[in-house]
C-alpha cells in the first residue's frame, strides 16, 4: 500500500469533508499547545469529529482528553454571541465595520474601469 493509499484511512483524511471552525484558535488548557480537528470511526461505523491536543497527538506528554467538535464549537459560538450582545461590543463592532466599509469604498472608487 503506498503512502497516498495509506493516508486514505488515517484520521486526518476526515478533515477534507469537515470544517473545524476553531482550527488555530483552540488551545489546550493543560499544556498550551494548539488543538487540532480530527475524525474517526467507531467500531459501529459512526463517524466522530473532535479536537485533540497536538502534544497528545504527537505523544509529547500531554494527556488532555479530546473534546467533541460539536460541543466545543457550539459553546464558543454561544459565548461569543453572548459577549457581543452583553457588553457594549456591538457599538464598537458597528463603528469598525463602518470604517472598513468606508476604506473599501475608497479603494473601489480609485480603481480605473
Ligand atoms: Zn495539551
């Protein structure tokens, strides 16, 4: 079996079809390493998606348990929306969006047809 064929069955092959929203944003609370998305199939054939500590994955000592993808993404989304609406972040967000929009309009008007 060549390497390409072998990779077809590795956990990372599930990444192609699944979007891991917290990639490069989620860090292990035990060791501080990034947590990366992975997928796997149980003995019953059910596919699971989760985030795993890179240090654990590379056998560098961390024993942090993996976290279910759906659970952690839903929690982060809920907390993010909550914080935007609870502290006056919406005013700041609108101000910044208006500034970015103004910059974009300027850039478009400077383009020659
Ligand atoms: Zn870790």
